[in-house]
């Protein structure tokens, strides 16, 4: 395997946020620019990115308001998870050729202090892009939500919305591996619904675009739901609240359907069940749960090497199409993790 | 002190539920009847009730639907907390003159197996009616919600809705005793608001009937809210969600304002903050937390004997007015715990 050799001056093609979207982001909100990179300072590395991640939470960062991560500054390159090879190094910590994961996505060449780049050890038979999904934030989000937030127990009935997405497919599989008695998912197309039961081992799945999410979940969960992993909010959360069993636990991981709503927010009904059924609803972002990474890595590496995890990736080729990949992911075009291959 | 002597046959005046209310309960839904009591069986006691409790949760029991406690059966006396003296006993466990607490409220004379009656030891200087409030379900609900559900920490800013009610006034005081840095309450009249800051030691209070609950809470909590004790739901929950700090905890204890709504339910907005701020919302009823009673009793008896707890009772005289006491409590006529003195 050969790696690019650094040329001087080096350039990076990157995506800047130039205005804050109102509703759905459009190409008018971003700009692709190629900049000349400064020479490396002592202690820094330069990395040729191989894969970039586009994720729902980035939509939140495009807004000005308070969120769990600060807004993307205007006029600068956006950030996000990425994995690549070191092509130049002015630190003992990392050598040219090392594989690293980091947060300088949305560009083809990244550079910065060595401390911002973590080694991404190659696992035989496992593609490097999995550091952006199964082995990365997607996998650990599913794992933390189920084990630490929803405190999954053997025999639980588990429901996950957005089930065909990167996190959703992991939630379904981890739930099964942790002893769930029944795993139910919702998705937005007949193809995705079929994939859930045929490939990902879900016991039941339904298409929320067919309407009556409440009724569809009732039918899919005749014995109620013990754990709901919420990727969606809105009507899905109402359906879950309606079907939850006593002592049920809801882990709220995102609310894609609300991110784009700039108008009047629609409220969520059935919150009275929180009291009558003794439910717990907990929101979480990985910001506060990074310390579970080692414990997660043990579980996931074991499952991957035992062949007990399947996954899908939707790969969009070229840094030029990174924004298309993002908007496509927000529309739900992807199956499994949406990845940009540089 | 003298106790009534049992006459045979004994009678009990009791309140039966005869139809299920739609919306606000009216006198057409209940019937006051006087029945002849059967002679005591072996192992039973007869108790002359002295004080009866009327509580918001009883409204839920008047409905047919699933709730955290089964519905009141139609055509039978309703139940609820009560305290009284044993007037006749066919068990070694309890003697005539013993003071007991139990669940056969809504009547002036109760009888049943000794196991259904728990001793209510007299504490010098503490009125017997406090077993229905500070020392009873009201006090332990506040204590459990703050210490076990919301996991209050020293320095927390605590907000409680329905603050002038039985549970609310306890929440404010226990929050302070557990080290809250700021205690905020909402209530439904200027008199109640004044009582909160002047008598119960709240740092700030506002009248939710003045409108703009969201804005009023923002003003009362310039540094945000860490713990919200929710007695109300609806717009108060929205206001809390809007003002919660990162890692905030919401204990949901009831939703009085929703109990009477038989029409289309209004949804709650701002649930997106559950994720962005990493909030936890937990519903609870005392059904699952009774095992904390001994721990609670130590705290509360200590505070009472040290004079660190103040309380209000609104006492309605006579079994004949028990239903008026209940509807008045639901309307918010009471200050502190609503009690029926038999």
C-alpha cells in the first residue's frame, strides 16, 4: 500500500458554512473552497482523509441557537468525524502511514496537533470506513443508549425509530445480542422495512410513511414496549408513549424530524403516561459518555470478529459531493451509514 | 382523651362513585350513603376515622382507563388515606384506642383485617392529621421525588409547580434542607405566591394565571433550572424544558391540569431539549417507592422535632362535605394539604 507524499504548499478542499439555513439546508448555505495549508508546526500532523462522516447532528450545528455542541462558525470549514492516513508528521506520536480517526471532516486534507488525532487500529477483514460507523460514533451511540441510558434487560421488547439508519441498525442488533425478546423498527420505505426483518434480524418493522404510527406500533408490539430508542421524536415518540409498559425506558438520541422545522413546533401528546406507567425518558449525546469507549470497543470487536454484526454503508464518492451526501442523508436516501469517500 | 364506644350494629357514612365523570367531576357522579356494618370477624378491627385525605390522584381513579392504580369500582365507597382510632378489635395486633393510618378513607367508620391498618405513633406537638400530609404520602412523595428521582445535589436550582399545594410546599422545604441554591415555585393566586416566599422560604414565586409561564420562569430562574418537580404538566413542563440546564432532571409526579381534559390533548413542545441538554424525565408514583418510608421517616421526624418544617392545612369539617373538599382541592381552593375532619 502506498500513501500520498506531502507536497509543499499543500492544499485542502473544504466545505464552509456561509449562511444559516432556515428549514432544509440548501447549496446556498455552503461553499466549497480550496485553501492553501500553512506549513506544519512542531507537534502537528497532516492527514489525507479517506472517509468522511455526515450525520444528523450537523444540522443542529448549522443553527445559531444553543445546542449540545456549539454552532458551526460562519465562513469556516465545517467539522465532523473522519478517518485517514498520516502523510506528514512533525511529532513522535504519529508516523507517516499511521491510520487515524479525528474530527476534521468536511475536507480532503486535515492538519492539526497530534493530540486531535487518535489511532484507528486496522482489524483484519474490517473496512476502515467502519471507524465512522459500527466502530465509531454510530456504534457507541447505539451501545450507550441501550446499555447505559435505557438499561436494557434480558427479555425486553425494544422499539427503535429510524431503524434503517446507521444508529438504528446497530440498535436492533445490539438489542438482540443483549437478550431482547422482540425487536421492532420503523423506517421510511418498503425496501428499508424489508431490510430490517430480512437482513438485520428485526422481528417486526413498519413503514411510518403509511401513516397511523400509533396503530402500527400497537400492532407490532402486542405485549407493549419496554425500551424505546428514539431517533425521530414527534409522532413516533407519541406512539412509543402509548405502547410503553410499566417501568419503560426511553433513550432519546436525536430528533431528525424536528431539526428542520423552523415554524411552530407541534407538541407531543401522551406525556401523562410518564407518571401513570412510571416511565423514564433520558436524552443523551456522546459528549458525556465517551468514557464508555473501551468497554464498547471490547463488545464490538468481539461481535465483529465473531461475524455477529452486519452493516450497510451508502458511499458517496468525492469531496465534491459531500454536501449532497449530507442532504441526501437528511432526506433518508441512505441505507445504513452515509459515508463520503474522498 | 376518650374514644367512642362501639355500638352494635355499627353504621358508616361513605361516599360511593356511581358514574364516571367526563371532565370535571360533579355531585351527580357520587352518592353519600349510610350503611350498616357487619359484625367484626376474627382478626379485624373497627376504626373511627378522624381525618380523611382528598388527593389529585383520586381523579384518575374515577376514570375507567388504565392508570397507575386501578379505577374505583362503581357503586362502592371510594378509598384513600385516613387516620383514626381503633374502637373495636378482634385481634391481638391492635387495641382499642390505638391510633392507626390506613386506606379506608371517604367514610367515617372503617373496618377490615388488622394487616390493613398501620400504627401511627403520636409525636409530641405534632397533630394527628400530619399522617395525611407531612408525615404521610404528601411528605414522602416530595422526599422521594427530590432525593430518589431527581437526585437533588447541593447547589441545584429547584423549580416546583403547584408549589402551594401539599406536595409543593414540602418540595420547597426539603429542597432547601437538602442544599438547593435557589427554590422557585408557581401557584395560582397572589395570596399563594406571597405565602411561598413569606412562609415557605421560596426565593422566587410567580402566579401562573398571569400568563406567559415560560417568560415568568425565565425571569425567576436567570441561571436556569437543575431540578424541576412537576405537579402540573402542560405549559409548566414546557417552561421547565425551556429553562433547564444541561444535565437537568425532571421528576413528574402528577398532571392535575390534564386529568380533567376529556377533549383533544394539547401536546408539549420543547422536548428537543431532552437531547440537546441531556435531560432526564422520570415519572413516579409512590406504588414503587414505599420501601423508602423508614429512611424518609428519619429525615422528617428529625426536621419536625427541630422545628424546621412549616405546613398549612385546609380543613373541611364533616364527612358530609368530603366531596366538596375534593372538588375544591381540584379547583385549587386549598392552601397546603386539603383535609376532611370527620
